[in-house]
C-alpha cells in the first residue's frame, strides 16, 4: 500500500482541534485537508478509513521505556513490548540502557540497534548509559542516532550508579547529548531501608515504600543534578518526578526555551499511596508513588507547563518477581499499552484538554530530543498516527494484554476510549485489536 486517506475525523495537533482529513503517501503526510477532499483523490487512493466521530492524534513518543532486551528476555523483548506499544498508540520509543549487557559501550549500542532493526514493530531509539569510567565512549557517540545519555544519580544495577564527583563533573561538562537523570539519593534510601528492616525484617509492608524511597531522597538528588547542569551549562532532563517538592526546581514555560526539563509518568498521575493497600507491589515503582497531594501537584504542573513531558517508564517484570517479599519484589511495571487511554480518562472527566495530552505525549518529546519529522501531524512529516474512538470503551483483561509478562496494574479497569487504528510510517499496523505482523518500523533520527 502506498496511499491512505484518514477521512473526516477530529485532528488534534499543534494546539488545535479541527475536523479534517489526512492524505498519506509513501510513509509521509502528503496533505492535511480542512475542507472536502477532492473527488479525484478519493477515487485514486489505495485505502480510505472513515474517521467520522473519531480522534486523529499524532503517534505517541515515549521517552522512557525498558524493553529488557538483551539479557532479560524472560521479562520482555523488543518485539513483544513494541507490539503492546502500537496497540496503545505509541509509535516511537526510547529505550533505557540497564539491560544485560548494559548499553555502556558503542559496541553494545550497535548490537541493540541491530536487534531492533530485525524485531521491533515500532520506531526505535536507545539511550547510552553513563558509568564512572566510560567518558571516552560518551564523547564518541553519534548524536544523530542516540537519543540521550542515561545517568543514574541514585539506585541502579551493575556499575551504572555514577557516584564519582569528578566523573559527574566531566559528564555534565562534556556530554553533547541530553543528560536524562534518575534522581534518588542512595545513601538516604539505604538508611531508610536499614531502619525498616530492623523493624520488619525482609517482609516490610509495601506501604513503607514511599518512606524508604522518600521525598527527601528525590528532592536532594534532583536539586544536585539541576545545580550541576547550571554550573556546567549542560542540557538536563530529570526523569519521573514523583513529589510536589521537586517542582520548585523547575520553571514554567515552553520547553524549547529551557536548559533543564523534566518528565512525569502516568502512574504518578493515576495512583497515590492509598492504592498500595489494594494493589500491593504491583504499583511498586522507583521513584515510589507518594501522596494524593503529590499526585495533584504533579497534575497541576503538567497543565501549567512546569512539567514538560509525559511518559511511562514501562518496566515489566514477571508476576513472581513482583509478588515476592518487599526486599526482593522488583520495582516497575508495564504501561505502554494503556498510557494514552489512561490520559484520555482524565480528558473524559474534563481534567485535561486533548491538546495538552498531545502536547506532552507527542510534541514535547519530539521537540526536546530533536526527533526528525515526527511527533506532529504536519505535511512532510512521517505518518505516525493513532485513531481513537471516544464512543467505545476498553476493558483491560488478561487476555487482551500484549505484554510478555501478561499482567497490568490497570487489569479490570474500563477505559473511556479505544484505540481503533495505529498508523506507522504510513502503514496501518494495528486494527481490529490485531498487530500487522509485517513490520514497518524505522530507526529514529535526530536533527542535532
């Protein structure tokens, strides 16, 4: 198929909502019609999808996922999770480096790119991981194909916790990539954990998770990262904010004018600490879900542009890994199949405009990372599109999950909208609740 017409839907892009049609040809958006489509084009197009009553949105760009390959494929693979992403309207993902082996050498980055080229169903890019001793590799990275530099300023696996002061200074001074930082203070966390273990042993109540991975642990390290960025004039992106306290570190406004930006994840907008009682370790994330006051503050900051990007931190584990005692239960959970639907529930309740959802999930990551010709519905851009039915609900069942781990923190919930179609690089890759097995993914390019 070389041409496709998305006809008569509500197009949401660039802060606008309008009724129109999109003509797609050879991977790209050839024309956006605000008026009637010429009959000659209607008669010549290969396929027409009637979008009457539906929302036509840019494909979502998720700037933080863990797809677990290589080395952790009992949890997930690039193939399995990219299919789940497409079912959720996510057409582009940026994947994190804490796999086995870790993506901390250019050789291992190239190996990941090769895996994705052969198996990914969605457009892909990968972060490079900083360590205490790989600054030469960091300086040699190709910035046109690497989305960012992941820096763990807090708990991590292997040698990816960067705690050497001289190395941190060098990274902030010399990185040509955006530094995407996980900010939690390991010393504070370990002290809190030791006190909890004295009282409970390994079987610590899950409600203690936000006390162990505390607001102090988050704020202290987020401030440190911001101070370093200011000192060395570095481009910093602070990942997954979880507290109201941290918001004071950031400015409101257009992210394109900011040196320091940030992200919030869907789970920190959806859950609060009262949900631990019913969800248990299924909602154990790092950083931890905190109070309702924190949730509301984060949501307000998303609305007023103090928060810049909305992502998932999709991080699947097996149910056995999630349901062990507290000290062994894994942190993280699967989200890519339902993150857009979760935000559309908030829209349905009139808590956020459609244009703001699209801004934070599509436009903002494209602008922030300088993604080439994606993230907007614009003529000449790649045709990455999601078509959503606001009149059709989606109930999350175990059978409907495309994640390899086969569980979801949303299981049993009924969302107010449904993803009907996902278009990737001009081809329909998801429809009738099925993934097109003819892969159409491309490696993401960056205009830096």
